[in-house]
């Protein structure tokens, strides 16, 4: 899976295997203004609610597809117990939450805070090429332990 971001949307580009497991023919596109919260987690399985409809579920191994629970529809792509990201949405036509196993979760949170181009780019590239913040000249005091 690749995470692409531009000024207006986040696109989750699915591999052929991910498309088959999740029963999705198209990539997932989410308007940026519907993203309300992004959380990093080491265990995405604790966030899984409901049942696959349609989707693939092999407990502890893979969960992929649309998950439906009482009043909630989520897109899930979880593989084993790997670092993941949980993206809460408000106002999206299809999903209320995305749960994705990805090693690029931190880059996604950083890229969402940046001004990005109109052309979609990989979140890792966005963060790697972002200008470094300039110091305002104010330095934090260094706290050193006193000698005994």
C-alpha cells in the first residue's frame, strides 16, 4: 500500500493482493477536510469492530475490507501485529474510520500538517523534502543534574 497526499485528498493505493483481499476494485480516496484525527498504534487489532462486509478475516493474520458495526462503517487493512495508523473521519460519504497497517504512519501525520502541492505525492517523499523549520533564536535551557 502506498499513501499519496495532495492539497485536497489522501489516496490509499492498494496492491493487487490488497484489492482482492479487501474486495475493492479502486483505490480509497478520502477528502483531507474529513480527516479529524490520526493515531499511531502498535496493535491495530484492538481497534477492529464489527464484521467484514465484504472483506477477508483470518484472526491475527489479516483483516481487509469494509467492516460494519452498529452505526459505523470502516475500511480495514491490517496485517499481523505491525505498526498501524487509525484515521478518524467526519463527513465522509463512505467511511467513519480507516485502520491501516503501514510503516508510514508517522510520515502521514507529519505530511498532513504541511502545505503540499496540487499533485499527489508519497507521504514519505513529502516529509523528506519538506523545508526544515527555522529556529526563532530562543533556546531552551539545558538542565543538568547537580553533582552529588
